[in-house]
């Protein structure tokens, strides 16, 4: 199974050396590694070029510098850089991956992904669970559904990729792609890595401020077609997090702002799939809640 790994990055000189060291330590190295500098203004490009000179499987690619944007993540330039790099691949491949440059990969990450895809021909998209260290210094796994694959570790089987490409360049692309895959009969799944999760070195939502991260996430919910009730209930989860009520308010503000602006959205069939799935899960949880409430009431009588 030939595996190509693409790493788009922008101004990652702080984390890129540690990431590249974890790539070099893989028990199963990539057959090809494309390090895509998406217009960095720091030493990231030089770090990538030096690594490519020392490792025959690595290639350093340079995208032209871009003007500074208010929120580069909202415009999904990382996806544009990834898709551009896919077009530069001129050799056979079976699996292609988009991996972020702010990770510290477990040494068995690539080997385990290859093993899972070999075992299950119906697995179209795979990735790893990730762990982050919070402000308190405590490490914890990022909470996701098993069928969701983090945008930071996306491994696509070629046949699946060819059915779902192109990926929409919107915030929320890493949900839209897997929905398109499942709609076409592919399985998508995150896996535990032998020896522990890869580490996400930069906490989610902190690239350019926590408040903006919550607003961006809320806007992404609109772009993906989330049901308004699901948006409200999901926003309440942030109250229990480190950001508290501010996280909830910023999330709702991001969703409302996207509604007013009428931001670009995922394809209609993707939005309908997401909304129907949310309604199904909300109904199931309501039934469970009613069942538990009834049992509790009967136990007291």
C-alpha cells in the first residue's frame, strides 16, 4: 500500500521541528512526504527544505505568499493548499493523507492506519484520536464521535478520494468530506494508536484567539447545515468548558453572523444528511431521557 502524506503549513516554526522528528521516527515511513509551505513569513519553509534535503522521501513545495487575512482558517486555505499538492503527485498511490504540522505523531501512527485500511477494504477515510494538554497542564483526549476523523489526520483511500473530491473550501470541510464518503457507502473512523494518541501541540481554537475560534466554529455549523436546535444544545456544552458562558455566546454569535451574511455552504445533500442525522440522534437521546425519567419515577413509587 503506497502512502503519500501531505503537510500544508503556515508559520509553524515553533512546532514543525517536533512534528518532523516524529515523522522521521515512524516505524512505517511515508512513501512520499510533501511539505507544503503555504506562504510562511517565518523560518518554516527553511526548516522543511532542510528536512527534505536529509530525507529522500520528502519534497518541499512553496506556495506564493498571501496578504494577511482577518481569519485564514475561516477561508480554509489549508484545504486549498492540500488539494493543490494532491495535483502535484505524479506517481501511483493507494492512500493520501492531509496531516497538520503542529502534531507529535506516535511512532506507529502510519503503520496502524495502513493496517486498518488493509484489514477493511470498505474503510474510505481513517485517522487517529488526538490528545491535547490544557491550560492546567492536564492532558486529555479530544472528544469526537468514532465516525469523525480529525482534520489534522485525514487518510483517504484513493477510490474514496476520487468519489468525494473536490473538498469544499469552507470551515467545516473536515465534516463535509466524511459525510460525502458515508453517503457513497464508505466507512469513516478514528482509531486508537498503539502506545497512545498523537499529541496536538496547539490547543484547538487558539490559532488566533479563543473567542474567534468559537465564533469560527459557530459559523461552520451554519455552513454545514446544522439544525438550529442542535446548534443551541451544542453551544450549551461550552458552558462547562474553560471558556464558560463566553464560549457559548461566541459560538452562537458566529452562527448568527453566518446566517446574516449568508456564508457559502456545503452542498445541499450534505446539509440534509447532517441535519437528518442530528435529528435522529436528538430523538434517540430524548427517548433515553424519557425512559430513565420514567424508571426513576416508578422506582420512587
